C-alpha cells in the first residue's frame, strides 16, 4: 500500500472482506491502471468471465501483479488469453519488507517468479548451506538493505532465520538454466512420497489444467502404516458435481502429465478452500481436516 505513495500514485483499497463481484465493480468504476491480487483471486475473476450475466471490465489496467503465494502457469496463461496481459509474479516476506524476486514485463515465464530485484542477492543452498547448481531444488536465502534486524524477544528464532546478513526464507526454489527462479513451496509444505520430494505447486498446476477444476490445493497425509501420500482438495467449476468417476478422471489427467509418485492418492471435493481475508489458501486447515 505504501509503495505507490512513494511514487506519488493514488491507491484504491477495498475495506471489506474480499469478494470478487465487489472488486470487479470497483475496477470498472474507478479504473485503476495497476492491479494487485493473490493467485486465487485471479482464478476467481477468470471464473466470472465465463458467466454471461457478468461483464468483467479490466480495460483500464495496464499491469497486473501477483504475490502472496505461487502463481500457477495455468492461471497466468488463462489470464493472458482473456485480457491480453501478463501477470507479474513476485515473492517477498515480512522479514525482507519488500518483494525480492519478481517477473519483468516482457520477460515473464509461466510458473516462474522471475529474477532478483535490484538491490537484493539470493542463493539456493542445501541443508548445510552450500550453494546448489541450476536445476536442483534447495533452500532460498536472501539478503538486502531492507532485511529485518531480529524477531522481538525471540532470539532462538532469530538465530535460526539469520546467517550473518543472509535471511533463511523457509521457501524451496530452483533456478533454471536461463536464470529464472521457480518456487516449489514452503519447506513445511513439501511432501515426501515413496522417498521422493513432491512439490505441491507442481501438482496443483497439473490439476488446474483439468477443464472442471477451478481451484486446487495439495497437502500431505499418512496412512495407517505411517506412509505419506498426497491429497488433492478440489473446487469444481460451475454446477459440476464431484463423483468417484470424476475423481478418477482428474487423477488420470495428472498421471498423463507427471510421474506416478506425484499423482494424488485421493481427490476430495469441496465448495471452497479455506482462505485468509486476503485470499491466501490456509493449508494447515486442510491438513487438519477442517476444510469446507
């Protein structure tokens, strides 16, 4: 909110709990030029474009920005087809104050967060703090002048999070051969199935490619033997009903795109995913079984 003020720009803020119809109305009435939202909200706007009675006017917007959680490639591509605009995906944190990796207009790659923002250094390391080569998934560390000094009266947490002037973000990333950074998930959201690491983000993107899937979140569970497996929580489009046959079809859709151990063992249909007031998915509620 305060970065536009530093540039002398006007801010349009929604004081109410986020509802897609309300925000679409605000955009049409006030005609902002830059639009900020989380990925689940972009998906919600896209669903509205498929309803004949609802006109979605984003003609005033020249730039869209996403943060808060990873932006699936399926949403990026659908938005570009619908509105002719890229969504600039970025990642930041409270500890760094600012977005420190961001896509660049004209150089966006679907499924990628882009490149380090000028003034910040990032690296991907293993659990011992050693740098990893391109293509290998590891822990993201970042440093820059906006980094926090410490957690208030929690020295143990500060010691775990800071390594000199590097901040341990708790995010899993890899960098491709072209220098693009790719988010794989929070360290505590990553799944290990059959001894292999699984990124829920990758599985969710495959799920979103199914024509009946509007939203998806993948979390881990354990069977009676203590073996881990993945569960897909899915919101369906329109009036489509969740059935055992559809669940099998969705799993087959993922199996055609990913290796077998990444395919969810279960698909659970729900009316909506639990979210924060800003629209971020609350995965801990799905893990605890308190989804809707």
